[in-house]
């Protein structure tokens, strides 16, 4: 298959949706010679912050001059963004070759009656493991797709496991309570493999502590074993002090705004320190350079100024909280205009309740053309009089820009699919100018 054919193949697998369970991925990886067993990994799950933490850990390893793979999801513009080595997305040709190999294996296991047709995410997961094994990476940072216990990435025995946090999201598949979701996330904990988490509250921490104890895995909890305190914070970035009891205290500079990124960075540093216990190449300098080099698209990403335009994939209540807190911190008095679209199967009412002030202007859009996206009209009716349903992303953004003054802020948010479509729109507009 060429690159375009692989994209068509992956899109065709979308109809199989998300199906949790391990038999398909295990059968597929067996057919491919179990590439996941040939690499050292760091496994990252959590409701929010997975991408930021995965990127920071990968950049720390890279700063230590280690060949580093990273598998994340979803992508914003191209599938290639999901498979990264040393900070570079996989090229189109290599991606096509990998997906062709995995498709042959998938067709084979189905023909042999080993399992049903693997899903799109399972094919991509298998391709990532193949890529990292073939390229002989020193480490691969593997981000969970959904949950943990039944996620297709959960076939690895990592060097360290990370559970960023636990809150309500994907309740249809991971459970309707924080406690049940925490049990799913705790499913990535493996025997004698250390775990780092910023989960808080008894409902979230209880299951994680119980599983860690059962698996005899040492647990490091943000807020007790280690914690971060803000020194200085702006939209340009932050300085904070990371403390680990009486043993460690060091200032870190990061380019990621938002209070939640202090916890995320702390998790990444402690996870990397745990890896360094068996790999002395990961030194103190690599920790500082790695996190300072991290930028993470689509999360409090400011793409222009005067007025400031911010992109954020806040798609669940915890994400909406983080975005609202950041806007209140960095833009307390400024006029706020939102271009807002969400998936209809998300907790739309909670996100809306947390994100908007009565004086804000909101232009609602359909986040993407898929069947899951809520209509602009449905979102506007949930928000009320301050919202106006728009028939396209371009018209919504144009209206937001027209109504903004130099010191106001425009926020495109509510779904990573929306952020991806917005970036695509800007890329096309830019290409049309040349």
C-alpha cells in the first residue's frame, strides 16, 4: 500500500470503533514476532496530561542522548504524529510500509480464526511497537489510548508506570465513578515496577494504592513523596521548585503555562529519575534540558498575539477546569471569545458550566464531520443566550476575530478534533497564500 492507501485502510477500520480487550492485540503482536518485548518502555496513563507527560519524559531521554520513541494519540493533523523517534514524526513512506506489514498480519490472524478484525488503534499500536523495535530505540514512551487495564498498549512490562491523574471521562467504557476509572488506570501497574502518580482523593488513590501493594510496586505520590511549588508563571512559561522530601530540591523552567503543568512536569522528572536508577546516562542536566525543551500542541497553545489566540483540547470537566484556571490567572480582566465544539458523548453540561463566564461570547461549531460530534445548535442551546451557532469553523473564527480588540483573548477549545481541524484550516490558508 502507498501512503494514501494506508490512510484509506485506517479510516476503514474506524467503523469497528473502540473495542476494549486484549485478544486481538495479543494475536496480532504474536503474528509479528512480539516486537513489544524487544524494547524498554515507560507506560503513561491518566485522564488528562498524558501527552504532556509523555513528551517531557521523551525529551528528557533525548537530552540524555538516548534514542527515544514516543507513541501518543490522537493526532491533530496527521497519523504520523503518533509515531515519533527523537522528536521526528515518522515519514510517509515508512508509515505506509509499517501499516502494510501490520495489515498482512491482521488479515492473517483473522483468516486463521485467531481473533476478530483488529481495530484502528490496535493496528497503530502494533505498528508503533514494530517501528521502535526495528529502529532499535533505547526507550519508547507509550501513552495509553483509553483506560489502562484493557487498553491495547497494556501488553508491555515497562521500566516505570505513570498514572497522571484520575477524573470522570469515557464513563461509558471505563466506569461511571472515579473509583472504577482508577481501577482501569491501575491496570497498567506491573509486578515490582515502580509507579508515579498525581491522582488525589480517596476514590482515585485507593484503587491505585491497593493494586500497587498487591503487585509489590513502589508507589510515588505527588503531594507527599514529591511536589512542586510555583516561583513564577506567565503564558510564556513557568519556573517552579520540585521538592522530594528532604533529599531533593531544584528549580525547573518550562515553556508550558498552567498550574497543572507543574504537577505534570514533576511526574515526568520523577519517572525519569526512576529510569536513571538503572541507566546512569540520564543525569540532572538531561532532566532540566528535557522539560525546558518541551512544547505540547493543542494544550494552552498560544498561536498569535494581540489578540491572543489560544488552542486547548479541553474535552472533559477536569480539562475545562485547567483551562478556566489558566484563563483566570493569565487573562483575569480581558474580554474572552470562544470558538467551541465538543463530541456529543462527552459531559457537555459540566464542561460548559466550568468554562464560561456570563460575560463571555461563544461561537459554537460542529467539532468535526464525524457522527460523534455535537451539532453547533445543540451546544448553543445548552449554553444559552451568550452562544451563537455557526455553520462553519471558518465563519466562527472570523466572527471571533472581528469582535476582538487587541488585548482580548480568543480560545478555540472543547475537543482535540476541533483543534486539529483548526490547525488544518490554518495550514491550508497559509499554503493558499504562497
